[in-house]
């Protein structure tokens, strides 16, 4: 495996507290996909899940910048859960030749993501 790029991001969960899918929908829909929003708002503490997904998107953008990629719109990066519950990244087809590994973690007030990109 040849590592092509790495990225990390940390977010304050407080920035995402109080966001409401209806009243803040316009803002949220610029960042998250429909399935991401459904997942986050189905959880007991949506702010932690919104924050960690945002951190994942930012970490992926930083890792992509490390390989000379143009900036990818935040909404085009989807953070989802694999069948076993582990996080995964879904990217536009233009990135089919790279593999993106992601690790997410959050606690009450912080959310962090780490991304490694390698070539298949």
C-alpha cells in the first residue's frame, strides 16, 4: 500500500447543538446528504453525529489536497456506516482509483476524524 494523502480534523460539538432539520434545513442540506441527515437525526444526540461527519468530510478534503486534487464540494463526500457499523467514505466516481480509510470518534464536546488515502 502506498499512502498518497492524510488528513485530520477536529470539531467542537457545540457548533452543531440546537440545529434542527426543519428550521436549519437550508444550511444542513448544503453540507449533508439526505441519508446522512436521516442517520444523524435518528440518533439520541444528533450534534455529535453531525460534528463527526463534518470532521470526516474536512479530513477527506485535506487528504485529497495532499494528492493535488481540486477541492471537492463538502456535500459530494458522504460519510456512511458499513454493514458492520464502521465508518466509510463514498466519493464521486472521479476518485474510483483511490481507497479512502476513515476513523471517526466523538465524545460529549469534541469530534475527530482521520483519513488516509491509498491507491488500489
